[in-house]
């Protein structure tokens, strides 16, 4: 597990993760052998500022991936030789290790290229959640999250809320309250000890917060739950169960790596003590992308297709086996009680109304018509509350990979299919996948045919209404922060850049592709402003015309600005994308008339 993303190791496997990533190894009875290589990359001067800017945007050392090399022998030889030289601990051997490392990286990148492997960056929301789970007992602020992840506070907050329905700080409080509840049930710690354990110095403040979120005081909560058994061997604590002795190891035997963690914040790694086997290699590597000529690597996640196991002759199976990122899962052929923490848009499109979903889906205005009067249970923020899900007695649970700790517990309630966030790249991929999963292939085909027809009609209307060569900007103005987004962050980016095929201003076109967003200063706004602006904001058009910078923009002068609030713009499920596409097409068509 790398930051909650699961990888299955069979024979030789290669992994890479960035600074601060959390590694969990769960080995079978035969054990696991691995090499771990820690490195620090930099660009020696002189270097062009453009390359420095590129590195800051792409953040290559945070790229995470795993793959099975087609030719493991030369990689294995390189690692064993590096290790042998490293143990000699002299200056010449250190130089030899660096030379071997460069040769190793060349071989690995060459194999990745031959196999068509593309590294991926983990979703921003998942990165934030991983940090919160790891460091919830520490002082975490929006500013510290922003600094550690190299995103602006405004973009970080907006994106996280669009994915989870909560601000990062509200999510932190939720985790702290859940951890406090667990400690109340599973330990005899007093309130002061629990407060310190979850990040508060004042036990009375914890008591007030706990009652606000749980509805009862900590004392009452402990009494009411003391007689209840924890769910199947206390799965809430199973996530951190160790498979090895808890003896921390330093990354290296030298002290010149300033990025190593120390003291209470030390990231420990463990080596399995069971007999070795010719199994998996685990290590991390990467050269700066600008130096390796990989600046155009796309952010991709492996897609997955439900794979049904063929039944035996003359059998009428009621279940099928589906291959997922967490292994094979046996699911019902025709589920009746589905809980969906994510992907609700696809389910609704297929005519499947879940018995429960998370709050931010209940609040989705594009789902209102489908969900009204259906009695769908609000499971709470994030991907929902475990106890509420248990009470619903689902026969199938569908989640993404954002809340890995919750997903492990959910699998003990009902078959749980985890589909990594953004692994299904298009509306067609998503509907096709869930159509096969739920036995709704015909419904998926019909919905997509209607979708394609409506999108084509909207595109024709929009293109005819806009002069050729016009540029478009998708912007957000919340508080004092302004940001621009591309086609992958909601706010209308999908309809404008993908559905209609419009282009951003040429000066920022590449930036809107990778990394796909930008936090702007007021002075930089004219550079990002196109002939037309799609703007997420709580302000009125009059506010824009009163602002000295905004009113200078051609789009504002020409009344070519479409405004909407974040509760409508930040959704990008299939139903929302269709509705937004038609809404924006109607706006453009109305302007022409």
C-alpha cells in the first residue's frame, strides 16, 4: 500500500512514490524480499528558469506508480550490485553506487517505454487525506497543507471540497472525532489523554466538539457503546496491524539526507523476518522529468474492466467474480441494495438508485430529480459513516480509492468494489464499466447513444454561436483567490475544452493541460483571460465591472462572462457534464441571438 493505493506483488514488481509517502507491506506466509532505494534529485546550475518552473508544476518526485518489468534480471543485478557497493562505505564505493543508479534508472525507464508504462500522480484529495490520516494528532493548517503539496490554499480547498463535500479542516475534525470515538470504546484512556492523542490540548474543547459531531458527550458515548462488539475483530484498528517487528530503520547509514524524518515524525519501514523467497523487488527511483525527456507524460490511472468468471455447466450463478485493484471480489449478478460513495452519476444514468450515498451527492443539484422521493439515506460527508452503511444491509458497495481505511472495513459488511478515482477517463469508459458490473449493458448503450446525440447538438449550437478563433477561460474567484482550470477540474472545463473543443489563450495553453490549473495574482489575470470567461464565483456581474482589473478585460467589457456558483459548477459526473454542456451551449446561443 502506497498512500492507501493498493498494489499486488507477484514475482518482480517495481514501485515509486514521493517524499512523505506512507508504505504498508502485507506479506503472505512465504514472506517478501525487497530493496528500497532512497534518493534526492536536483538540477545543478546553470539551469533555465523554464525548467525550474516546469519541475515545480509537474513535481516529478511525487509521481507514484507500480509495474511488473518484462526483463527483471538486469534490474535485479543492478540493485544487488548497488547494495554490495553501498555496504563498503567508502568514497569510491559511493561514487560507484551513483554510477550504478544512473545505469539502473536508464534500464528501468527504457523498459517502461518499451512496455508503454506511464507514471501517474495520485489525486490531490487522496494526498490530503493521506496526510491527515497520518498526522491528525499534529497541528495541521491549510497553509501547511498548501506548502507541503505545492498548491495554493484556494485551489487546494476548492478541489478537496468538490471531491469530498468537506473542507480539509472539517475533514481533519471528522477524523479526530472518529479517532476519539474509537479510543473511548477500545481503551480506558481519560478525556485529557484522548484529547492529546487526537491533536487537542484542551479536553473540554474536545468534549464540546465531540458532542457537536456525535450528538452525545464522550462519557455518554462510552457508556452507550461499551457493550457493543467492534465490527468483525475491530476492523477500525486493523489498518495499522503490523506484519513484522516494530523496529525502525534509518533510510541510510549516512546523515546527509536532509529529507529524512526524525524523532516522533519518523517514517518507519520494516523488513519481514520470515525466510526469503524469489518474490518482489520494492524500491523507488526517478530522475527529474526535464532531464529524462519525459515532460509530456500524462497523468493516467490504470483502468479496470469487470472480469466475470465462467460458471460451471448447468449452473445458474447468482454471483460473478470481478477483478478490482484490491483483488477479485464476488458480487451479486443483480444487486438490489447498493451503497455508492462515488460514481452515483453513472448509477443514476443506468437506472440504479442506491439505498445510501454521501452528503455531497445528496446535495448535487443534477441528481435532485432522480433522488427526490426515493428514500436514499444520507450517509454523511466523505464516503459515508460505517455504522449507517452497516444498518442499510447492502448487497454491494461501490467506492473510489480515496478512503482506503474505510474501504477495508466496508469489505467486511458487503462485497466492495473499489474503482480508483479518475481511472475511468471518459463518460463512455465509466458507463461501460458500470454497465458490465451491474448487468446493465443495454441501459448503458442506450444512455450513451442519447448522450452522444445531445452533446453533438450542444456542440453544434455552441460552435456556430462563437466567432472562429475565439479563446475561452475557465476561472474561479472565491474570496481573494483567483485560479484558472483546464479540462480535468470541473468548473465547466469538460464542456468547454472537451465537449466544444474551444481553446484557452495561447500563452497558457500548455499550463492548462499540465498541471491543468494555475493560481493567479491580480496582475496575471489578463494573461489567462480569454475572449469568453466561464467563472465560478459568488459575486455578481456588477462586482466584476466595479473591479479595476476585471473591468479591463475584453470578456467583461463585451458581456461575454458566464457566472455560476460552486454548488453547480464543481460537479463532473456524467449527468452533470451533460447538463452543464447544454447549459453553456444555450448561453452561447442566446448571446448570438
